[in-house]
C-alpha cells in the first residue's frame, strides 16, 4: 500500500480500519482549505462525499479511523480520494532542512492532498474568490441541496452530490448568493463533459493555460484547480496568506521547485500552519 509509512489497514466488522499515525488526520484535512464538503459530526467523525459516493468515517477505538463502507468501495473510491497510496512521510523527510516546515509538520502533518472532482474544484474555487470559508461552504451546500442528487442520510442529515454541469445549466443560481461569481459559474456549466475530460489529459503547462483562458479563472484559482482537481503536485497556489508567509518567513524568497513532485503538499503545510499561528497570535 505504501513504502515508508507505518500503516494499519484491515477489515473490521463495521467497515475498514485505517491508521497512519503521522500523516492522516481528518480534522487537519478539513481545516486545510482544500475542500468544502468534509462534514464534521458530533461524535468526532466526518462524512466525505465525492462524485456519487458518500461515507461516514469515525475515530477508531485505539486510534485511526473506521470507514463505514465495503472494502471494495474503500479500495476503489476512498483510497484514491485521500491519496493513501502516496508516502507522505517520505515527503516530510525531504523537508527536514527547513525549520518552518518542520514546525508545520508538527502542527499539521496529518494533511494529505485530496484527489477531488475536477468540475467541483473549478466551481468551488471560483466561488472562493474574495470570500471566506464559512460563506464558501454555505454557497456550496445550497448548490448541492438545490441542484444535486440525494445520496443518502447519515446521522439524520441528508447528503447530496455536487451538481453536474447539466444540473446547473440554465438554472437560477441566486439562492446560493454567489454575487458576481454567478455569471462565471453559469458560463462554466455551458462547457460539455468532454471539455473537462480532455483537460485532465493535458500536460501541466497546457492545462494551466486552458484554465486561465476561462472567464473567471485567474492564476491563483487555476493553480488551486491544478492541485486539488487535477492532482498536479508541482502546483503551488499563492494567495494573500502564502504571499504574506513568504515575505514574513522567507524574506520574500521561496522557490517551490526545490520540492519537485510535492510542492503542493508543501504549500498546504505552510498555509495551514501560518494561518494557525496568525490566528493564535491575534487572540
């Protein structure tokens, strides 16, 4: 399953138990800013949704997490979604020479870069522009509840798929309060399915140029879509937090190419830790 990490993965009576002690923490992933539909439950568990699948994930009795689904679904859907075949401990070892990254690993080393649906990432990161996470989550929830497909109920809460382009095409999106972003989302829904399929086949440079050519997508959103929707791990999205971090910690000079093959993971650690530190200092 993985090369260097200590991993427990086995069938249990109510699903699949997985324990990757140092590089898999659902709360850290949910708070990392890369996804907007990893839903926390009152018992400490989470519900994850991707495409037409949903799963309840709860803390294991002796550590780790139980995925409440058949093993075949865990293997075919959730292992890829949580990027569980990649050795994140090996990535972390390659950051050992950077003090800030060592501190970031101590604070958020359970983050993994999810393999999310491309179309969903295009829409959600268009919505994320000049927006905050609670408002983004609310807008995404409204789109799913209004236009998505019901997938089932967990702990009394109904969950929905993210609406497809066809489900959004020609619809009144005003209930989601998207503001100026609404016209961008409507325009994206006009592209047929083959456009998004072909985009996934393009090399990094071509895919980035294709995204930036779309109305409503600038360089920052394009790099977010590259990382979170296409899983191009050399993408390094820069927003106000990352720019501030580079100025503050690296004196304006940080070259992500030194972490070829996992620069996007480095960005996630930096983003998570710098925001956490800034919030703690402001209290």
